[in-house]
C-alpha cells in the first residue's frame, strides 16, 4: 500500500501514530527520485521562460495590463501542478512580473521524491522488511503478466470455446505463450526492442523450396544483422536446410455453409 505524500512526511519525521499491529516500511528509489526532481526543475525553467515572455510583452505594449499576464502565467503554473512551489508577484510600478519560489514547499517535494511507504501487519520477527519489499515489487510482475495476456498480442480474450476442458486448454496455451514471451523479454532486455517487434523482425527470415525430381528441400536464407543479434541473445542457430513437410495447422475450425445459414 502506497501512502499519500502527507502521511509520508509524517513517517519521515516520526509524527505518524501507528495503528496497533500495523507496520510502516519506508523505501526510496534513487533513480525515480532523480527523474522526478529533474522533471520538476524543467517545469520551473519553463515557467521562468513564460515570465520572461510576459515581461517582454509588457515592455513592448504600454497599454497592456500586468494582471492579464499574471493570470496567464498562473494558469500555466496550475497546469504544471506546481502551485505550492511557485507564485507570481508584480513590482510596485505594476509593469513587471517576478517569480517567487517557496523554498519550504520545494524542500518537502524533494524529500518525498522517489519515496513510498509500505503498510503491513506482518511483525518483524516473522518477515524482514527486505522480503516484504521484494514481495511488493513482485506484484508489478504479476500485473504485467495479466496485462500481457489480456491486452497485448497474446490475446487470452475473446474465448471461442465452450466446453470446460477446451477452455482450460486455451488458458494453458496462453500461459505457455507468456512463458515464451517472458524468456524473450529477458533475453532482449538491453536491446531497446519489445518482444512483439522482435518477433516481427525475425519474420524477415525467408525460406526457399528446392525441388529435385520428386524430392523437395527447404533452404533457409541468411538472417540479416538485426535477426542475427536477436538469435544470438537466445543462443539459437537456424539450420541451413529443413525437410519439406506438407503439414498445416488450423487454429480455428471453419463452420460449414449449412451451419452458417442456420
């Protein structure tokens, strides 16, 4: 369970009142913290550019109102959701905008960057905080598995079978396909390519049928550089020649014309 930012600050400062039998585990992801902080500073720089544009416009248009520019910049700050950190003030002559940074709010945001709190009722003597954290992170893998099977190219749904044993068989095939997908994903993790794209890329590998008399052979073409790298990560080599077998696999039985009319 990830708690809100306010509760996180309370946990950090030791001000939270723990419920009986409830244990709070504070964790921090330094990579995520860096990404969040960089994104926030980019937003602040973007607001500075807006303020600079507004002041330039006011200097070039003597009859323009500073309040209009303040409203415009404040709307931009609200859009970026950093209202608690930034505010706009106008100089005494009402002709120039100044950007103010709330240091306390910025520090509070920096403290919570990359941090989250896990709530559990398991005592220290039973399970360590490392094990609880690992199990919590493993939930993302479970969610990824279901998302891949449901909405990705594995497509567990729709189910076209009715009988119980056929439904179980359908789900078993999808689970086996997911195991293959996970193996490919781990093997190609650092290649900046999704499994679906890698499979499509390997679809470039072609074959030729050579007929000698009544015998036929299938020769496999040389894979291109991309396919060779994908196969290398899988530790798979493609044979140069394959036996020709006239076998066809139908994934769905077609209905006869008479049944369709009914």
